[in-house]
């Protein structure tokens, strides 16, 4: 058995841990679960810490259980939130659960014959037929209101900071989550619940419920909530969440997110979001500190996590796309970009819309009359003669030349580069 707690400690992935947890895990293979709220049909990188913890748990010889909260997702967890969330209908939740399961399959082994293969459960399955009367009789009587009121997530919502207060629906959330732990303990032999540090109150309610009803011991462990070095929220960009779904966040944008983290963040993230061993990470950190400009850590981080989430082929495409803007790249690499990635790579670059019949217009007219790439034909002529104009990443040297249809990227775009850094897009429609 590999020591799971020791592995997470050096990676900086433990915030709170119940006494006896490490000893229990060293007794032999155990089962643990993480709850995932299916409020969207994709996970985002805020979920990744918990998912990586499950991945480490499985690698250490234990059985990971991913609980998708089809029932609790209909209510909404009050932890660290200032307002009650919108409730989702059953059909939407079922769709979200299926999508999340597919994403989790990239991290966890669900399909092998290994005794510790991962399992996905949905608490809707055991909650849907549980009547309210039976629930408050069987479960509610074991946890006092005083106990529930003492939780930080409840106290925060009931404080003067929140004008809206807290509904009974949300107040009952910790009882429902506690029952999940009890159910998994009884039916799956699950002795440990894992989650973010904002879940500590809910998790310990579950272990307390197991103690009071079954007279058994169950354990809890949380990871720190990840923030950027500047204190701002991790995983948010100007465009919102960074999603694991390629439709919501392209592999290129995903790769760029990790490539652009700060040096300080990269040192923490490479331990949390990759499976690389300690000696490899320590060596990479030392190399990075010698020459931060090479961005060794960011490149390792971006490669490892993009490959894990999207696969090696998409990672290679993301690197090629990055090289188009920031390094040497060929026309072939440009032509291989799908439209979404092409537009993301050149986000903010000036665009000019032109009718398709202007494709064959003289290049000087195209760049200085039809568009404002150059202020005049004379300026355009000088740049071409000085070898300073590129079309689709290849030098264009004919001042009397024209463009052709085979230059169109995705059937409608031509990339114009003036000098080293000035890009323009001609869109022919």
C-alpha cells in the first residue's frame, strides 16, 4: 500500500484531516468518495482538485467513488454562497450526470477488472423513493438543530451579512449529504469522505451520523480551496469558468490558461494538477528558478493537464496553434486549425469583411483600399519590397500579385502579417 496521506501532504493538498484517517487507510484498501454537484453538463477546473485526489486515492490502491448529486443538486449547497441557487429539473440533471461521468473516465479507471476500480453513484437513486416522513423520523432525529446551526456555512448565511437568510431547503442540505455518507458506508463500505475545505461541516455531519446510528467510525479529509497568488479566484477568466468540455473551453484556450499562470502559482499547481513524482517536480522547480523566462514549469503543467483532459493529439494541436502566434509556424499548421481555435488564437486581431469576388483583386488594392491594413498603396509596396509582409505565415513578395482560393483558412479567412507582430484577418464571404 502506498501512503495516500503522505502523498497528498507533500503536494499541499490537505487542509483538514480527522484523527485516525491515515492509520485507517494503511490497514488495507478502503473506499472513499467525493461529491460532485451536477449543476452543469461539464466539470470545470475548480472541480479538478477533488478529482485529482480521487485519482491519487486509486493509484494508492484504494477504491474511489464519485457521487454525482442528482438529488442534492436539486436543492443546492449553502456552503460559502451568499444566495440560494436555481433548482434544476430531473431531465437536466440526468443529462448533466451522463456528461460528467464521461469526463471522470479520463481520470479514473471505471472499466478494468481491478478490485479497486472506480464507481460512479447518483444519490437520486436512493433518495427518490425516500418519503419526507421516513427521512425526518429515521435520520433527522439523530442530529440536533444546535449541531446544525454551529456549522460555519449555516452561521455565515444566518449572519447579518446576508439579508435573504436561509431557506429550510438549504438548511436540510447537510442532513442529506450526511445521509449519503451513511448510505455509502452501509452499502459500499465507504469509510472516508473527501472534498474541499468549504465542505468540512457537511462531511463531519456524515461521520457523526454514522457514529450515532451505527456506532461505527468514519473519517473526513478536505483539501484547501485553491486561489491564485494574488488572492483572486482560481479558474476564472474574463470569459468565465475554464471548463473541461472542449465545446465550452477549447483545448487551445485550456492549454493557454495553464501556460499563463504566474511562476508562484505554477510551483503549487504542478504538484496539485499533475501526477508527476516528487523528484521530477523538485527538479523542474529548481530548473525553473534558474531561468524563469523559459517558463519550464508552466510548459510542464500545461502539457500534463491538457493531455490528461483532452488527449495527446489535442495537446499537440494546442502547441501548434500557440506557435502560430508566438513562434515559427507553417502555412500547413495554420490550415489545420478549426475555425473556433483560429478565432481564439487571433482574438482581438482587426478583421475586415470582404465579398469573395475581391479575393482576386490586386494585393495593393486589397490591403490599402478595400481595407486599412496599410494607410496607402505606397506603404504597402514598401513593406512588400522589404520582405515584411506574410500571407498565411508565408512571405509575400509580389507587389503585383493576387490571392487565391487555396489560401483561405476554413474556407473564408486569410491571415495577413505586417512586420513581426501586427496581424490582420481578411474574411471573405
